C-alpha cells in the first residue's frame, strides 16, 4: 500500500500528473503491477518498455480494469480524461524511487532477503508461513525477485506488517548489492545453496558464490545471516558479514539442526528438529530431502524471531508444494506424476530424481524422467545437461528428453549405463513455440503408449520450456506420432 504523496516525494519535480483533479491531495494505491491482467481496482499500473512488449500499449486496458492510475513515460490518449497518468522520464527508476520511499517509511518491519541457486520460492513460502503464526507478514508476490519484482513487492507493505519475506534473484555479479543499495537492504538474509543455475551470466560457480554472498555483505552489524551449513560454499559466506550468523543443516555444527527420521521421499520426510537443547518431531508434506533444507531455513528464521518449536513445527507440517514444484498429480494412464515443471537446474533435477529412486513403486512399476532444456547455462550447457543425465542413469528407468540441449541428458544417461531403448529424444528449437509444442505432443503420445499405472513420472524443465503444457496432453490420441529413439538427433 502506498500513496500519491509517496510518489510525489519520490519523483519530485520530474513527475507530471494528468487526469488529477486540482482539489485532490491524496490517493491510496493498494498495489502496483506491470501486467495489466493482474490489475485490481485502485492499483497502479507500471507501464514498462521491454525488449518485446511496451507496457504503454496496455494503459487503456489497465484503465478498463479499474486501475487507480498509470506510471508511464508518455501519456495514453485513449483513456478517460479523469484517468490518472503519472508521467516520468524513466519508469523503472521512478518505480525504484517510490519503493525506496515506501520502504524507508516502514518502521518496525524486519526485511528478510532470500537468495540461492535453487529453492528460493519454496523457502520464501515456508518462512512466511512460519512468521505469519506470530505477526502479519508480507511475502514476495509469485516469484517477483528482480529489479522489477523486488520494488513491486515492497509497494505492498502495510503498516501492520512486522516481517517482509523478500525473494531476491540475481543474474550478474553486483546485482544483489545494487538492489540493496538502490531500493532497500534486508535486516536478515537467508542463503539456500549454490549451484549451476544462471551460469551463462555468472561465467563460473565462483561468480555465483560472489553474487549470492552480496546479500550477507549488505547486512547491518545487528542483522542475521542464515546460512546452509551443509553447503560449503554457503558456509564460507560467514566471513563476509559482521552480522550474527545462524547455521542450519543436518550436521552437529548447525545451530538449527534436522536429524532425519525416515518418512516418504516424495510426500514428505520426517525429522527431529533440534535447537539449543530442545527437540521436536516434524512430519513434512513437501518432497525430497531438499524439502528438509527448505523447512530448516524457515525453522531457523522462526527461532530467531522467538517462536516456540511447537509453533514452528505446526507451521512446517502445514506446508504443501508450491505450484509446479514437486506437486503429486495423476499422470498418464493412471500413473503417479511429479509436477516439478516450474524450473530446472542440474542440481534440482538430480535432487528430485533421488527422491524418486528412494520411493517404492508397485511391482513392475518404472520411473520416468521427462525433461526439457535447462536455460541460461551458456557455454556450460552441454556439461550440465550431461551431468544431470549421468546421474539419472542410476536413478530412473527411462529418460524422455525434449528440446535442443536436452539431447545431452540422453548422452549422459547412456554413458552411465541406461540402455539405448530406454532413452527417447524429441528435438525442437525451444524458441520455436510451434515446433516445441509438436515435440511435446509426440512425447505425450509415447508416454500414453508406454507408461503403466504403477509407474512414477517426473516432469521438469526450465521456465521457458513451459513443460506444464504437457499436462493437458496425457489424453492425446494414441495414434499421435511416436518419438524417436536411438542416437541423439
């Protein structure tokens, strides 16, 4: 929630106001959006110019949706005369200034920044669930974690919010430091892990370590850094901050510790949560051993906030998979589907495949990995896809690969000993949407012909592959074209 006064103070004399009644001195905006389809009555529409889409074309649509106004660099003509348009030289800079003004005005709220190569969104949801049991808590909308999403989230701050759980992504060294310096720095920071995601931008894992660690460097001396002790690269970030460090993990050195105690690898592990001599059992309902780390990060933040372990346990046991992140659904021919389609990295593919391998299936049941390309790997793409494929060779029974770089999954799986007839590759240019959807249809036809009710099927790929569109294809005609097998093509 922010006001017209916030905008005036942030933008100063650079802003011009169209459609504003001369007697109007104040206006309240519940939120801001850069997608006109998400506008609710009273919201501010942010008309950003992107590489492919100019938000200014959608100002009339935002007005029809009931927007309280638009922030833009040139006013639209085909809107009602009374529709407020705030014209500034640079929309993105103005958005940052307004968010900075709003954050500075919010006293008494603890900002909690979350970053890492994998699991940011699920960790954000878990932390917000824990803290909400104590006090009103704001959390990042969807996965709004970049130079646009971060300020848009801060504009949702309400006076009653005691905590703001903020997902923060980065695609270049210096970006997190810049977000903290330009908009708002967190009081607490959570680092989940360091992996190969976005290698195209960071060039090396060392670059990723440097970038993620900027979030602990930005902390004030009285802040807290929550670090995954079991990840050596994250553990080493302790030397980069003067703030208090709280380690979480499964080892005895972790201040907030999980002692694994069985449970279902896909539907939720059990563990004993230990903190300063106290212990309590926790039964999760989120998938994989990596689900334990999501829960531990949330537990560590909850402990620092003073929540009793019993309250933390109740919050953790209420967690469910975030959409497209390990959801269990009906699959082809009555099989069990793991919908992990939202995004992918080599590490996340291996982690969920390990959970599959540890999950018992009925007699005759088989494990299928249906995978699309991993994006943003640059020159490391072949290596990372092959690395994931090699791991899959010992974890699943079948690999179905869709896309361009996906052929290296197949190569890696075969090198690890997976038989030729158990690998299928459907080539497609990921940027050719028609060709990609045709490849998905062919893969779906294969699955409908081969998958059995006792089978376990994983669906995963980078966001740009939109692997979730396959969900509606399980009932495709059996006569649809079959996939190609044999060597990568």
